[in-house]
């Protein structure tokens, strides 16, 4: 179940990376100066970092951490 949820989260993030809806315009501006595509990419980067941290925390094989 854990692996299936991890793959679903990775797939959802891969689909969200294709932000074709923001390609044709720079408006509206986020915070009055940041184009919406750049704002979306900043949020996507944060989501990818959080997903990677979660994958390392929950899906890392425990056998690799054993002391010899």
C-alpha cells in the first residue's frame, strides 16, 4: 500500500509539472511583481522537495541502515 501511494504521488507531481495553462500569459502577477508561471514553479519546487523528503522517510529500505 505504501509503494502504491508513493507511485501515485510521484505520478500526480509529474502531471502537475506540465503547467500548460500558464504558458500564454504573464498576468496576473503574484504579490504585484512575480509572474504567475514563476510563482507556480516555485510552489511546484517546494512540493517536489516535500515529496522527496517523505519518500526518503517512509520508503527508504531499513536494511540499508543496519550496523554490520
